[in-house]
C-alpha cells in the first residue's frame, strides 16, 4: 500500500496541475480550485476548505467557483445536516472540458468557411481559410468520436 503523500507534496501537485490547466486556457484561480477538488478524498469541498487549502481569500474562491459552476465543471450541493454549500467536481470533467473545446472548433470552422466565401474560395486568402476550415472540421469530427468512445467505454 502506498504511503500517504505529505501536505507539501499534495500542494505542489495541485499547483503543478493548475499550471497545466492555466496554460491551456483555464483561468488560474479556477484551475487551482479544480486541482484542489480533484485530490480531495470525497471530491467535495466547502468554500472555506478551498480557501484554507489553497491559501487564498474567500472572494477569490467565490469567483472561481462561480466560473466553474457556470460551465458545469462543478456542482453545488448541501450535505445532510450541513448549512454550508459543498462543491463537487464533475465526474467526467475532462471529457466536458474537451467537449467545450470541440464546440469552439466547430465555430472556428464555420467562421473560416464564411471568410473563404467572403474572399472567394479560389483566392489565396480563400484557399488558406478553406484549408483552416477543413482542418477544424477534421479535428472536430475526430474529437467528437473520441469523446463518444470514451463515454461508451467508461459509463458513469
């Protein structure tokens, strides 16, 4: 059986994980909250627990939690006998993140295609924009299939 990691090691992991998410476009404070919740034994934490764990202010937690709730990466719940809100990380949070990114690819494709039409598909600009649109469509289709495969192999 593996030894329980030290608080310092857990904190370093959370910050490293948050840095990776932040480099991918997740707001830094939201990434830190996700990291802390991910390593929580229950997957749930209160705002006070998040503030203490991350050594940040309650307003910083509030803003991060609000953003994560809006994009459905976490949920708010009340545990029996508790008067505090508990936040739970979504079980399929990483598939959800990639689904949101995949929706952006669809928007990039349609915008590129409209630009190709605007400049003329035979023009140098139109050809570049058509190639970009074709690339985004290709990646979008593959990502969509990968997420479907993941969900069929890993039902909740």
